C-alpha cells in the first residue's frame, strides 16, 4: 500500500539511515488526515467543553525528568539546540529535547494551578518523537502525530469521562468499517515494572488499548485510554493544596498517522477520496 501511495504522489517516506521516521501526506491523503483529526475533536467536543491548546516541538528535559520519563521507558532523549537570538551563541545540548508525548505539555501548562474543579477536558495535537527499534512495521514511526484528550478533576468524573470518550472515538472508527478490539494493557508510569504491579494494573484496567489489524495483517494499537490517578496532578502541583482529596487525571490518545493508514487499508484501492466520503458519512450518521 505504501509503495502504491508513493507512485500516486500521495505520500513520501521520511527515513534516516534506513530507519522509518515518518510520512508526508500529500493532496487528498492529507485532506483525509486533517478531516479525521477534525471529526475526532468534534465528536468529543459534542459531549464536553473542550479547551484546546498548542504543543511546541520541543520540551524542557527537566519536565520529563520530574516524572522519570527516561528512567521508566526504554527511550533515548533526542536533544536539540534551540536557535539563539543572535544565532551565534554556543548552547548546551542538555536542556531541551524533542517532544515525546502530548499530555506533558498540558500538565506543564496547568502547573501550580490552585483551583479545584469537578471536570475539565483539554486537547492538543502533538508531534511526538521517540526512538523505535528497527522493525518491519510500516505504522511504527519515530516521528508521529498524537491527538490527545486530557481529563482533569474528581476521580470518578475523570475515569467515567475518559471511558466514554474512548468508546465514542472507537464507535466513530468502527462506523468507518475498521473493527477494533479493546485490550487491557499495563504501563510502567503508574507503578514499578514488576509482575505484581502489572497484575494490579490489569485488574484496575489502568490502561486500555484500541487494537486493529493493520495494513500488514498484524495487530496494531492505534490508541489508548490511561488512568493516571493523582500521579501528574501531584507532580505538577495542580489543584487546591488545602484539600485532602487530590484531583485525578486521565488521557485518551490516538496515533493519527497509524489510524489513518489502518483506515485506508480497508478502503477499496486505498483511495483517499473514498476514505473522505466514508469519514464524512460516519460523522453524519454519528450525529443522528
């Protein structure tokens, strides 16, 4: 499928030393990408008041160190040197890294927020960079777009809203003809990487992934729902410090390039125009 899209001038492959980094979508394929992102946001915004925000390409490494990001994940920080105003000053390589995820920008924006609320929803489209082992997987990218919804508030409101949002997006995708299997998973962010902790996480359903059969007839996770409890609200000091019960957070995130390609794989002739029609029809039927 990828080679066919390349020949049609709808996609170009970005590689580095033989490693798949990302794709550039062109013309109608890019239109389908933009429409998919737009519809997902509209579906969630129809149920909650959503506050959007932008995401920078870079983030301070110290923010990620606060949650032990690079200790808990087998990831290599991609250091960058931001432009100086004069353009000729020497700079260190340790302060800034390429953004590995979306929600950390959300939590950093809310840092030291002293208010307590029942529920708020934030969203952003982040361009994420991660070191990925070499695999023959056309959907596993070193640089990809992540549409993420972050819920912050009372524990019950956060958990129920994240579940509902996750199911709404899954329902939308399935209306497009892509069958999704929800699978319980684990995440080292929410506890030590031990068998006992993983068992508890599975029982509590801390992480649920949306798994589909991808373009290569292999299982592909296109999104996930993650319950953070008070891990990030405590770390970033979000909420009224005088209250005994701390606010919780949860996120619902989807890898947009991966999701688009999986949808395109089931469309006749892998035609982006047909996919656009399917997306528009699914959104219309969703509102009925």
